[in-house]
C-alpha cells in the first residue's frame, strides 16, 4: 500500500510553476514556488512542525502540553496541524487585522483564538506578542515557540526550502524573492543559496510602511505606518531577520500587492494571498532587467481562500478605496451601499395611492421612489413635487401613483462603469441597476460620494 504516516509528511517538496502571461515580454524565467500546496496551504507549515519537533527533542513541550503563539494566522495553522497529529492543545493570539477565514480555520483545527487590537504598539501589554507571552506564562505545561526569534524557523528553510530550490533549478537560480516578516523564509533559504553560490541575489519584498527597507539601507529603523497586506512587514527587526543574507529590499504598495495577487489567479490560475502579490511585484521588477540566463523564483506564501473576505472581495477593496478603476461598476456600487433596515430596491407600483407612496418615503427617510410594474421601471415620484401637488388638491392622496408619476429613472446594466452612472446622474436624481432583466439596485447622487474617481477619467 502507498500512503503517508500522517499529514505532516506532506509538508515541503512543493513544485515550481513557470509564469507565462504575467511574464510575457520578459527574457528571464520567472518561477513560482508553490508553498500554497502544503497541507495547511502556506509556507508556514514548514516552521510549524520544525519548531514543535525541536521543542519535543529539547523537552520544552511535553505530552498534554499547550502551544501558545502570536501569529497572523499561517504559522498558527502550521503549528495547529502538528499539534493535532501529536495531541497538543493550541492557543493563538491574532490582531483584528487577520482575515476571518484564518480565524475560523484555526478554530476548525481545534485551536482557541484570542483577537486583540491591531493598533497596539510593540511592548504594550495588549500587543499581540505580549499577550501571547503573558498567556504562556500563566498556562501550566505550555510552550511558546516565538517564531520571531526561534532559530528553528530559519533552520527549517535552510534544511528544506533552499535545497529544494537548488535541486529544482539545477543550480541555475539567480534571484530569490520572499517577504520579510519573521525573517525565517528569506534568512534560511538565502543562507543556503548563498553558500551554494554567493552570486545568487536575495531580494526582500516589503510593504510600504514596514521598516525593513530603511533598516537594510541605513542600519536604522523608522516609525512604521499602517498597511493592509497580512503576514509580512514589521515595526521592529525580529532576531530571525538575518539581513546580511538579503541583498536588496523592494517596497510595494498595498494596491499593487492586491492587484497582482488577483491577476496571478486570473492569468496564471494561481490563487494566492496578498503577500504573494507583494513578492510577485518585486520579482517582476527584478526580472525586467535580466537576460535569458536570469531565473527568478518567488514564494507563493499561501492560498487566496484565506482572504475571500479581504482583497479577493470587490466590496472590501471598494471600502478600502483600492479597487482597480475598471471594476467600479453600477452593480458593485448599488450592492455595497449602506441601506440599513430598508429593502435594497425601494419602490411603489402604479396602482398604489399617492398617500401610500408618501408614507413609504417617510418610513424609510427617502425623497424619491421608482415606480416599478412587473419588474420594469415605468415612472418615478419625488416627495417635494408630490407634496406640492397634494397641497393644491388633497384628493390626490387617494389617487393612484400612475396619475402623478414622472419620467422613469434611467436603467443601466450591472456591468456599466461608474463613469457612465455619473454622467446619467447629472440629469437624473437616480439610476436603476438591472441584472438579467430584473431591477436589483438604485444609485443616487449621494451614493457616488463614496466612489473613487466617480467624476470620470
């Protein structure tokens, strides 16, 4: 029979995949190291089992013990897999910046999760690292791996990731690109590759706001500023960041990270997280200056399934004002507008009375309504004009809306670009949104205030 003893034996030995469409026009070969194919779907599976193996050897983790760690999610998942196989309990501390998918994944693996504010600075009692340390001190028979300074973090990559890349590229790798977070991936892999060939360039991909680029270039750090990409970047320099193995650090914006992450799925079929987009951005910049001998390998850190409610959601990107302009459509605007308790499409029928229409507008605090009959827009009513007519003739209150309604609001398809919606709103108080012949939304001038570049391009 052909089988593995347990799930941990599936960690590592991940394949390389060549980029084609995204690397079109480049002379160099750009390869993705598919760490998302590990059993926990991330590069952190390697260090999870490595740190637990070492703790067991050293007697720091005993039967019935509890693993407690501060994590952005993926290291926690790697640890939770090993803990599930070995029979340990887990408690993980995460910031509210972490995706809900990773929190739920950890709980599904049997872990307890503590979520703390993302605004707490290093050293503060409610910072996620300090919180994890406190819980570890207060929990009997516990083990705190401390991925930021545990030498078995970079050692795992020195023993596995580096040798795999050297073998898979037949020693032809010229550039290795990875993010800097705990430092384990880039330090361990970089050390191995440099020992094999000192000419291999090790490139760190880092979000704007993180301190690593400044530290690499000046030896000093600056005050970090917020960024949205998860799992990479830091406010301080962890012990596992061995900067001597890093030749260059490239800063990448949140917008470019998320856009390239999404494009990697759409053009190459590689569904990934935002930090992979950061790595890809740096890898493509490096590859532009190389000839046919260049072989650039970047890390696919994890799967996009961990971020379905984050950058793989048009709604989330719209909220963060990071959605690429071509995606700002009528359907997205109408589906993400705040409606509170009222129906998404509030309307009246031609046969309803003027009194009912006014009551509907008063109930929901709106000043205009489309008149819809059998799913089609046939007219519109506005509160101020209805009231003006009623003041002149009170009997109109019992008249059908059809007798007093005005021209119908224009109707656009869900895929209509926001610039077209803006143009229509110059001459109309509202625009209706249609999908497959059914009215599904309404957009007013006020709704467009939250839309970036709504004035046109």
